[in-house]
């Protein structure tokens, strides 16, 4: 009669088999007894051998499974026989071979995070008891204690020691740790740092600009720990630095500080020395608490440095800016003196990535506008060389420097600049990729120094009043001293605060000028002043205006909230709406109003969004017959008619024939792909910003396009998955990145897409995108997998009349050695005949790309060479 079965979940399973207890025989006997009882109680002993083995491996433990996987079997089926498996484990545990496994456990043991040295050493001694080390036991224990230490700096010091007794080794470790902590405390006393600060012993910094931590490097992985430097190991040093700094700061406060008057705080004296203190002087600036960190490793990611500072060492760093040609040092800022002092104590002589860091105080860089105060006083005295030039003329010179030229001259200048950029590209490609040296030389000889075919410049269909978006600053006009809505005379970094009018600028449409005029009247009649970047006083910051060819007008008013309550800000918002809806601003015919209030910007991934106050939430525009929804913050080309000319050029480069597939990389709101969707089989867009991707999907639906698919996520992650869906079609990539170009990891992903043979790159700043061009043409390597690209056609498109700026389009093609060898020999493949005929003649006339006579001679020569080769092969 079969035994009654008991539900397995109410039966206690055997505890995992332990090999680190020191007695593997006892451990095995205990486990074996528990396993037998478990099998009988659960009825498992009546099931198949496979079911019993699966259950056995689930309860035996991780170490035992590793051993099971290392067993060798005379027959493969024995590995699935539970009785054979148990027999193997019993033989292992009852034989002398278990000593080797105990040694394995000994050698793999390392100090755990937060584990005390005494506990770690005691466990090492316990494991060594059953390893059979003999006379070497004490030496091996001492070595293992050192080898397994988590604190890298202490480990490296003890590796120089010849001590062989484990107890003395533990004492040396404790002494070394205490010595390190004591030296750090004594070296960076807060009292000494405050003394240096008062005496002005600063180290001058070079750069005012700082990179926010959130600009995390596009796709680089952060290492969880560096060279054993873990959070638990640094706690003692961090806590000691905290307590010492707090103690010394309290002592200084009690004593009144060296050189100060008893009973007065240092801030009292400072206030007396700066009686003309502005609101900005009382606001926080991280420049006041900056250090210079040197000795950084040659290769590191910004994300790794951020994690070291803020997570591992808990230093609460505010900003970081790498410096030096090799980024081997950096400026780091903090929010207060205490945080900076703590960082100095912890970071100096800290070991990271096998490098010893050093740090010192860096002096705050003077604000560029504050540095111009003397120049400003000279301006009032009439000493400034541009003081005699009216502000209207200075604005024209700053914003539209080509406005005084004829449009034909503007086009010639831009075409010349574009050719210079392409010539530079060819020279650099030849240096970077030796395989392209002959290819570059071949084209330069025939194209007047150019590396590829260059089209005639594409003119803007609209030359005047073409701007559909402008961001106007609110400030003071130096000519009349009145609040003005317009453009800065020059940049803030160059020390300028002056704002000039825009009514005379030719590239701004009349509808936009009218909005600026009525808002300027509103500001001048307001109780609030324009915001002053020098003093941080005032309210009105900026006015953004967007227009469309369909007479939509969207405005966004930006203010500094100062210390207004929510109710007071609400009154300002309502007053703006009333003015443009029913008051004096109604003549501007504004259709949408947005609002943004921000004071001092804080580091963080989230930006303050624009608040919709009134009217439509977006404007609409048409490009190449397609309708697009444009929100307040969306990217859209600033020249709508010029944008159509630009996209038509893209279509010409891509040679769309209705069977092609477009991959619109970093597509934004999808304007390029959607505009060209009727000319291709499928459009795949990839966009990382969720809101922009949603707008792109909406725009596709708005135009009734079913062949457009938008993916949300990083381009480098989604690119290969998207391309795998169109491997049987002609695939063309299109990228239109910001001025700085694409992140390096996106370029690498493009290189790896082997079935994408053509790429159209749009750049509004060829200098900023130059590295992308070179990386596309680099030879294959570990970092740049996939065949490289070469430029075969380019065009310069004037999207910004009256300015030096232009769009550069480059058609890149995947390198194919056979194709270009045949072309350079004058014997192209049939598919390349049309391209071959467009190659200009060589200057000396000895080679004519399109000459049928020269082409026939080259073919005959090649036939003779092939015949000779065949004869040699037969002979051999």
C-alpha cells in the first residue's frame, strides 16, 4: 500500500550543505540524514530520479551546485541519476580531496564591506585549521589577511612589510589606519583653513564655467567600486573628518577668530568693508567654496568621479569641471565651507584607480560683469571705443553682421566657409585613416582640393523677416536708460548687460516686432523693474515669441520670482493675460501665452517647465504639405521656407524612390521623417525625450501617415533592433543633432549598423560636429566596429540670411574597397558609371574620369593584368 503523501510546503527542507564549517564529514552526514527524512515525508522517494535530482539541487546550496558542475562522469546519464550524484558527494566529503576544497574556500575569502579587521582575521584562522598547511600555516594566514583587505591604501603599505605572524599583521593594519586618520585630521584643521582664507592664500583658478554633474556622459557606465574603495571602508575617515571640522569651527567661533574683534562675527567685519552690498552678494554661489583636485587617472568617466565624491565618500559636491589637456585635474565646488573643508581632509592623498589624489583651495573666479565695472565707468566717461556708436548699429553688428552685404555676397562668403570646412575634413581623414590616404588624394586632385562632390549653395526662399522664433532679453537701453525688450549688445561673458531695440533688424518679421513693442510698453508701465544679472534684483527676464505662416503667435514670459508669494505671482500672471487678451497688447493678436518663473538655478535633472496661461497650447505649421504641432519648448527650424528647401535637399541626397527605409535618428518631433514619408516605404524615428517622441507620434497621426513608427529611448540602444526589421531594403540614416553634434556612443552604434550603407548628416555648426565626421571615417577598431563611412556628396544650405551661419549637409557612404579601387583605376562597376562620369578631369589632363577613351584603355590594361595572373597560377 503506498505511503500517504504530505504536502511539501509544510515539510522543512534540508539546510544547504556547508563546506566552510571545517568538518565536511559531519556536514555531509547531517545533510544526508535530513535529505532522507525529507524524501520519505514528502513522498519524493517514490518519484522519478530526475524529479528527485532537481529537488536535490534546489536545496543542496550554491557551493554544492558549483561542485556538481565540476564532476566528471564515465557516462553522461550518470549525471542525471540521483543515486550516482549522492555517491559522488559522499566520496568527496569522506575522502582527502575535501582538503583541496577547504583550501579553495580559504583562498577566496576576502574582507567584506564594513567587516572589522579582527573578525575577518579570526575567520581566516578558522578556515586555515582544516587546510593542512603544516609549517606554512602562519605565513599563509598573514598573507591572506593582507591580500583580502578592502582598503587599498593600507593593503599597498603592508605588502612592503616582511611580518609573518598574523596577530602582528592585524596590529600593523590597525596602527596604519589610525596613523592615516590622525595625519588627515592634523593636516586639515579647520582653524588653519580659515586662517588661510582670511590671509588671502588662495590658488587662482583659470575657468569660470563649470559643468553640472547632471551632464553625465552620454551612455558611460559607472563602476560600483574603484580599487576596493567602498562606502563602509571610508566611514571612519569621513566621520572623523566631520567631528574634527565641527570641533575646530566651534573653537574659532568661541575665540572670535584670529585678527577679529572679540564678540563680533567675521561677517560683521565683512559687511562693514562692503557697504554697497547687492542682493546678489548675499546669494549662494558655489565659486566661493571651490577646490582644485589633481592626480586624476588618465581614463575615468565623469559618472565615476561623481559617484566617488557623493556616494562613496559622501562629500556632497555641487559642481565639477575637468581641466588640463588630459583631464588629469578638476575644479570641484561645494555649497558651504564645512563641506569644502571635509573634502580637503578626505581627498588629499586618497587612492583612486591606482592614483594618489591631491587637493588645495582654489580661488573663486570673478564674475565677468563684475570684472567690467572699471570698463563700465570708462564707458560713462566716454573712454570706451564703441561708446560713440549708436546702440542700434551695435545690435546690427552683433546679431546680423552680414545685413550690410548684398545677398549674393552673403552666399559667396558662406559657400567659401563651407568649402573650407570640407577641405579640412579631407585633410584630417587622410591623417586619421591610412586606408583613405590614396582615396582622399584622388578626389582632391580632381575636385580643386575638395574630398567629395559639392552642390551649388541652396538659397533661402525668404531672405528678410524669416525668423519664426526669437528669445528677447529684458534690460536697460544704454542710450536712453529705459527698460527695453530686445537683444544684448554683446554676450554676458564678455561683460555686457546693455540691451538694444530690435525694430530695425531685417530678419525679424513685423508680427514679432509688434509683440515686442507692446510687451516693452507693458514692462515700462509696470511697477517691477527688469532683472539685473549683476545685482540679481528686478523681475522681468525674457520674452520668447514663436510665429507661424498661419498667423499663430505664441509668447512665453520669463520672470525672476524674487520673494513673491504664490498669490502675488498669480496676480502677475493674470495681469499679463488681461493685457494681451483685452488691454493694450490685444493689437498683437497673440494666440498662446506661457509663463515661467525661476530664480537662482540649482543643479538637478529637472528643469522648470513653462506654465500655460491662456489660448492654444501650441501653434501649427506646414512644411512640404505636412502639418506639424509645435509646442512652447519644441525644436523647429527657425526659417520655415528655408526648412522646406533643406528637407528637399535631404530627399535628393537620400535618393528616395518609394522603396527606401528612413531611420530618423534623434528625430525630435519627427519633422524630417514625416516630411519625407510619402517618398519612402517606411520611416522609423528614435527619440530619447519622451515628450518630443509623443509630439512626433501625434504629428504622424495628424497627417494620416501609417508608415511612420516612433520609438522612445536612446538611439544607441534601439538602433540595431529597428534596423533588423528592414534588412531587405535600402536603408538610409538621417541625423540632425544640436550644434555640439552626436554623443560618441551614438556614432559607435551607427558604425555597427552594417545594413545601413548611407547616412545624411545635417549640421548647423560644422566645427562642433567635426569630431563626428572624423569618428565616422576612422578605421575599424575595438571601439569603432563596422566598416567606416566616407563623404561622397555635400551641400551648403543658407538657412540664416544676414548671419555667417549655414547648414552643411554631407552624404556619407559605407566604405567598399572594391568599388573605389575600380573607380580610381578608371574601370567602375556598371552601377557606378553615372558617378564616375561626374568626376572632373585631373588638372594635368592625363586622366579624364568621364572619357570613354581613357576608360577603355584602363579596361584593356586590367584585362591584360588578369590574363597574366591566370597564366602564373596555371604554371604554379
